[in-house]
């Protein structure tokens, strides 16, 4: 019998989507209690699982740690062979399981209850051993797996993952977790650059082309040629920015057939140009460049001219 790959894929996606939408009915008082228990916990959230649920548990731990909720993963099998020592008095424990009946969990649950910690169950069966012996239940029941034999964890692990994300986002909101907080935990890679890299980190590597108000066109061209950024600032003697002159301004001036011998910097500069402060994020500079269709920004603070940040600086950093 021929199999339609597209139909199988669409059926799988449909079942997965149903498992997610079905979670809405499980966002109840117990879910709220779970969020508050984790938020007010003086220790960490210890998340435990085995098999595919254990893998989901590790992902949830990673998400929580990166969003301001200290968490650790404890493998259910390893827990009963010594790793229970990682559970401290002030910790909250969450066990993730589809059936809530696996042998390791049946051994582990009574041991954890003796510790006296608040115990959460993210479980796919509210009548299970795990659910009956837990303080708070997060219901992740699904009607069926996407697996054609209704065996391989698919929709059930998707439901667990999304419930974990719901917990994480609620905790972020409850704690007022902002982008600056997020940046502290993501200093590396492209994400880190978007959150940390500032204009001051980039413009200082460039020349700071500048001419004084009243200087001649020749002096403007010499300065722009020497500094090789296709732009120069026009300042007063106190280094206040009056305007900028770009290569484009020079070309437009030449097209007018004006007597160039009498032209001064002030005659061709763009007054009140787009500027950015040195403490602004580099990604915000990129946004300004894109919105205005330009390739350079003058860096200023309180009207004082510091230098130039160029589109090429942002390209080199991989922000584009």
C-alpha cells in the first residue's frame, strides 16, 4: 500500500497541534499554585524524569535557568542510586512522566515525600501513582500519540514541552524578568551581541572625520579621503555637531555646476543629521540605518561629536 508522505506529515502536525490546544483546559488553579510555589521557592527547582520525559525535563531546566529561575535536572534512575543528595531542603521538585507509573518513579516518589519538599507532577494521567502522591498536578494528558502505533512519545512530549514553556513565561512575567536580565545569561553568540554590543564598542575602532564650520570644500574632500568612511562631521570649535557631509552630498553639489571655489562646508552639509548615543545598542543603530536608508550615523552625546558608526561595522559583527 502506497503511503502519502505529505498526508502522514500533515496528520502528525495536526495531532501535535491538538495536544497543544488541549492544554488550555489544564491551565487551572493547580497550574497557578505551581507557578507561585516555584516563584517563592528559596532553593531551586529540581526537575526529574526518565526516557523521553527526561530529555524534555533537561530542556525545561535550560529554559528556566536562562530566564531567571534556578533549576537542575535529576535523572530518575540515578536519583535512587545516589543523586538524591542534590535535593536540598528549600528546593521544589517536579517529576515529569507520561504514565506516572514507571518503576523508577514508584521507588523515587516515597523517598522524596520523606524529604518534605513540595512535589509537582507533570503527568499524562491524573489517576496515576505519581499524581496521587504529588502536592500539585500539572496535567499534560493527550488523547493519542502521533505515532501510528500510539506508542512512541510524540504528542505527549510536545505537551510536556509546551507546559514547561508556559511555566517559564509565567515565571518571567511574575518576576519582571527583562531583556537586560536575559542578556546576563546569554553573553555569547549572536544573541549576546544583540543584547550586549553597544555603539561605543564599534565607533571607537573608526577614525572620527571632522571639519570645522567655514572650512573649504578642498579641506572637506581631503578629510573624507583621509578617513575613508565616506562621511565627515561638521563641528564648531567646541566640538558640537552642526551637520554631516557624505559622498552623496559631494556628488549632488557637483551636479549643480556650482562654482566650487567658494563653497564652504556649511553650504553642503546636512544640518540636524541622524545621530545615536554611544551607550545605545548596536542593534538599535542597525534599525536606524535601515529605517532611514543610510549607511552611517554620527555618534553624539549632549550634542558633542564622538565619531561615526558605519553599516560595515555591523556587518563585521554579524548583526546582518
